C-alpha cells in the first residue's frame, strides 16, 4: 500500500506543457485584441462621415465627397468625421473682375509713379476696390477747394483710365481738426465736401459718367494719423478716390472708407 502511494506522488515532469499552452493561448488572444484595436473600420467611418455632411448642409457651396455604408457595432453613432470638403472655384465673372481691377491698379501706379515715390500719393487694392489716396498739398492751397493747375494732370490721367469702365467712383474729402479761418467755409465739413466736389467736376469734364460719381465730405472725423503732430495732421488732409469693384447697382448707399476712431477734440484756434 505504501509503495502504491509513493508511485502516485511521483513528480510529473511534463506539467510545464500545460503552463506553456496557457501562455500561448493568452498571447494569441492579446495579439487578436491589438489587431482589432488597430484596424480602421472603413464602413463605420463612412457612415459617420455622412453625419458631417448633414451638419454642413447650411453651406450650399461646399461639396462633400463621401460614400455610404452600414454602421458597425461598437462605434458611437453620433461621432462625425469630415472626409473631404472642396472650396468652390471663383466664377469666371469674379476672375474677370479681379484681373480687371489688378490691371487698373497697376496702370494707376505707373501713371502716378512720381507722386508715389514722393510719398504724396498711395494706391492700394482690396476686395472693395482700388483706393487712390492723394495728399491735399498736391491738389489744393490751404483752406481752398480750387484745384492746382499742376494737380489736374494727375487727376486727368486717373479719369482717363476709368471713364470707359462701369465701376462706381466714391471721392472722399478729409481734413485735420484745425479750426477754419476762412470766411468761405464755415467748418471742415464744408471744406472737405467742396474739395471732393471739385474732383468730381473734373472727372465729369474728362468724360466720366456723372451717375457713377459720388462726392463725400468727412471733415476731420476720419483721421488716419494723430492730429497732435504736424505729420499726423498732414496725413489727415487728403482726398481719396475709391474705384469700387463690381457694385455698379449699389447706388443708394455706398460703404464708407476704412473705419477709424473718432477724432480728438478740436484744438483751440491759433
């Protein structure tokens, strides 16, 4: 009986195979889980992309390039992924208008090159159109609204360039905040408006259609420099020719120029 018990208690040297098999099984399960996590479920992602299409339906010019498929369990139904959104190309009309304005701006810079180099004229272009900003010293005597004879040459060159187009032209007069000493103009309002009107009259004489022209006087209330310095006041005394882009039907209300902070309180008369 004792001999039989000793035989049953004899060590089994092949038990390591059981542990090894368990280890291999666990390792296999681990790699299966890792593979499942790393795999991209294309069907579910495409369904989720459709949700993004619905979210962007408020933008009618956007186009979503998305294919549909059935949902797969395990991924939240309301998660959205944007797969592709294309921005529409500009229309031929917009491209034509852009090229036209770029060409006009280039011609103006060439024609006014000398005054630009002297810092008396600045030509800029934006979505709104082309702005030709001219220092008042080029055009007028102090507190006067009659154009200099020599300044007419530059303005006539601008008028010749635009007279055969259909763009609206908004002419803005601006002054500094110094009190008027002229009996002809009670305030800077009248002076700035009269200067803008003088340029309008010249454009009409050259052949620009009157219905395309608007004269605006802003007085001292749209400064672009400080009225506390001579340099700042000089930059505020200007006439700006705004050649507006593709808005010939907006004749009722024309948008103002660049927004600026209100001018400081007028200085005491000297």
